[in-house]
């Protein structure tokens, strides 16, 4: 009787708890992508690796150049693209290639619908020799309007 009971037990049966486990659908390395239409190139995306999940994409070492009103470049250690927004994470560096405005932070969110860059982390803005440090910032790309909190600034003539 004990032999029959052991044969009916499933050695692989154990209960899995629901966790926050994500499995990638695809991974591509050495990615270069362009956002274009019939006449213009709007953006160039370079990334050492892109990992696609069901609800977001993760970019490793992204370097993105895009055109809104001016030409912009932003790079970071990684980026998450979700819901038409890109969150750049780790040593984020933004540069407006027309006005020479530099914006550095540990995390910057690009809101594509609003055409803004925002950060709720300490940041540094530099233009020429002028420098602003602060706690949070919203930068409107089309108007070059900046709204910041907790700022200290150094301005030189």
C-alpha cells in the first residue's frame, strides 16, 4: 500500500506564489534606430542593449538625439520606455545642442506628450558658465521654460 501512495505523489508539485516576475519577450544588442517620415529624421536612438517586456522596454546605455524645436541629446546608464514616457536612470546627461543648456540628474523623465523633461531628484543645470543646483525641475523643451524648486544659482557676466 505504501508503494502505491508514493507513486501517486508528484515530486514536482509545489505551489508558486504570484510574484512580480517579468520575462523578457525579446532582447537585441547594439541597437541603432531612427524615427523618420518621408522627408525628415526626427530622432536617432542608440543603445548597447534593448530588452522588451510585455508592458515596457528597457534600454541599457541609451544615447538619444531628437528634434523638437531645438536639437536635443540625452544619455544615461539605462532607460525605461512605458506609456509613451521614457524614464532615464543613472548618471543622466541632457544637452540642448542649440542653446548649450546642460541638465544632469540621477533620474529624468521625458514626457513625450507634454514635451517636457522633469526630475524630482537633485539636479544641475549649466549654460555657458552659469550654474543652477536644485531639488526638482520641469524643463519645457519647446519654450525652453524652466520651473525649479530648492534652487541655488551662480551667474557670471
